[in-house]
């Protein structure tokens, strides 16, 4: 069984006043990768995830 979620970006912003830059990638299970550092936010995101994930 596979679960696929397809999202459409509707807006993006850039704060040109910030000097630091980083890349954030949402893995989709409450885990994020920020410039190669894995951040587990599953507990924080639990209420926003579909059941079974």
C-alpha cells in the first residue's frame, strides 16, 4: 500500500533582509530536513497528520 499526497504551492515569500539562508524540506511524516539536519516534529505535527501515518 502506498500513500501519496500531492500539494500545490499557492504562495512563497523571500525575506531579503535576512543574511542567513537555509533549505527546509518537509519529509511529510512530521520530519523536516534543514540544511542536512533532521528535525523530528512528529509529536508537534500529530494533530495535522492523517490517521495511520
